[in-house]
């Protein structure tokens, strides 16, 4: 990351090992200008705070194929969307916290369920849109709350994901 206002040569922040594969998508937060969203070839999405350097704030490994696009909600600081070549669009809410007491109470039941189903949904996953082929781009509508557009080989979709 280069700061064009700086008189020093070189990057202001270098994340040399940010992902284990190629980074396909980047987006700065429109609400918190220090937050950067990145998505990679392995389907991993990370949220970075440039003030803290090389350790991501959030790591989401849910998509099964490469990330094609990422976008922040225009007004909600904790919400973002991701699209992937696994033909899905996911809406995430970073403000959702895992309830550790409930986790402890349900550990036995969850372990049995996890053995049956390896595709456990993350707590922060709010919405999944599927049905398009080769989704290439997603964007939140800047003025209509919760509306997302996704583009793909078979057309584009507008859908309302939430009321925020």
C-alpha cells in the first residue's frame, strides 16, 4: 500500500504474506477508511486494518472456489459481500460474535452434527445467493439499503438481502 502524500520511497504498508494464493479482489471500506477487504484464489476472504499491519482482523474461509469480487456495504461498517466461482454470493456481518457459553453447552450436539456435515455455516454468514453461473462482480446499491447486484455469464440479478 503506497501513500502518495508521503515523501519516503517505498510502500507505507507491505503485506508480503497476506494470502497463500493470488489475491483477486480488494476494496477499501467506505465507512472506516483504514479497513481493507481482500479475496483470494483459494476462496479465502480477509479483513485488514492498515493501522495494525500484517495480522488480519477477520479470516473467512467458506467459499469453495476463487473469490471474484468483494464489496463493503455503503453505510454499515460491519457488513460486506463476496462472490466466488463456486457460483455463490455471500453476505457477511462481522459484528456477529460467537456465543462461547452456548458453544460449550452444545459442544456434544455440534460435534455429532459436524461429523455428519463438514460444510458448517459460519456465524457471520447472513445470506447466500446461488443460481447464477460464473459470477464475476457484486456491488451494493449506494442508495437503496440492502440491495445487491451480481453479474454473471447468464445475466445479472438484483436482490434485496437485508434492511440495513
